[in-house]
């Protein structure tokens, strides 16, 4: 059994809820077959994973819930309290009066009484009731941050979530939330990797006690938004060769040493096992300096994610306040 269940956690939120540093992501394009995901989650649980990340957008809540329920019934997990489950508020539900019903639907899909973490998925809203993805240009709407965040806080008060947070929020957008939040976000889940290090955003989050969760740490290869920039980085290849590690392990270890949590997707047992092997070695100061200074920076998740049938939308640059 991996030490992941007892070590490598960060305390988040007002209740200092323990969040495992490494989580299993479930976002894929196209979405995984339900049975494949269920079996993947069961294998992950056997290996020691306890942190799982989902969203209505990913179409993975139900099979994840089935797997967790089976794991509990079989005794693979002793109790619900051992698990850390994150889901997200999709853009179509990011409106006044829709947030609590949205988390209740997620909980029903997941067969859970509460989420450990509930995030606003993107800092924009879309027309209520329209769940098609990609979102059409004409369906994007500005978010009423104060109303939506107030209802996220209500999810916490109702016991539907242990912690609340945001995802894909820039410094400017995060500061907007902080300006009126009675309960500040516990987490900001964003793209972060050696090729997009998010230094400015991480500095802000650290100063406000907000934990950063990184996605696309390995480049999201296989997804239509993915890239090979990480796996093909000469700097990472040289470090990996010197350490006798893979580029993937170097990228994940770098994120771990930067003090963030991360969600990494794989549906292969051997890869799941390999991804756990980042906790018993370290990078040298020189290696960290090379990653910090020698790797060109560019986003992975760019405007192509939001290309609709009507063409590219204008909202992504606005969403990131020019910080693309």
C-alpha cells in the first residue's frame, strides 16, 4: 500500500481538511467508458489513491460514484472519511438559485452525502440549462461573482461540501472573489506545469492561504487540448536521464516540490503505479533552477478549447485578464 493515504497531504479550508497531494483526474476527450473508469478507480484505490477529481462536464461523476460505493462495500476503503472527492460547478449552473441544486445533482451522481471540495469550474457563466460543449459563443454570459460565491458558501454551510474553491481563476478574478468573500476559496485549480509555471498566481495564492491544484502537469497528451511540450522538453529530458527517472516523474516531482497539489489522469494500472513514485527522491537546487529559468513558458489550455461551431469566442482572453 502506498504511503499516499497517510502522508503527502496539505491542510485546506477553515477546518484544515486534509487533501492528498496527488489525485486521480477523470477528464478525458472523449470521456472514458463508464466501465473503464470504474475499473481504473478501483485499481487506483488498491494502489493507495484516495483523492479523485471529477466534474459534470467530464461525464464521469456516475462511474466514479459507482466505483467508490463498491470500494466501500468491499472494504477496499474503511470509511468515507478516507476519501477526498472534488467536483465542480459547470458554467450553465453558475447563476443565482442554481448552485445548490447543481451540487445536489453531483452528490446524487456520486452517491455521496458531501464533497470534500466543490469548485467553480471556470470564471464565466453560460446560458442556464444548456450543457453542450464546446459552449457556443452566444451562450457565454458574464458571471455574477458575488451571487455565485455566496451560494458556494451556502453549500458549505449546508454541509454539502467541506471546502469550496475556484478553478481557472486569474489573479484579477481571484482578487474579485476575495474582495467580498465571507469564506475565502480554499483552492484554485489551474493549469500548471514546467512549461506554464504560474509564478505570479501562485505567489498571490500563497499570500492568501489558498492551495493551488495543478492540472495538465504532464501536458494532457491524448486530449484535443494536449501538448507534447513537456515530454519533449530537452531540459526535462536531461534531468530525467541524470536522475534515472522519466520526464513524467520529473515534472510531477517539480510540482510537488513547488508546494502544490495535483491531479493526473491515467487509465492504465502501470502508469497509476508509476505516478506514485515521486515522493522518495528529490530534485537538486541546480535542477530546480534550470526548470525555473530555461524552459520557455506557454499555456497548454488555450483558445482552442473554446472553438465552437460558430468560430472562436472572445471570452478566453477576458477570462484570463490578458494573462494568457
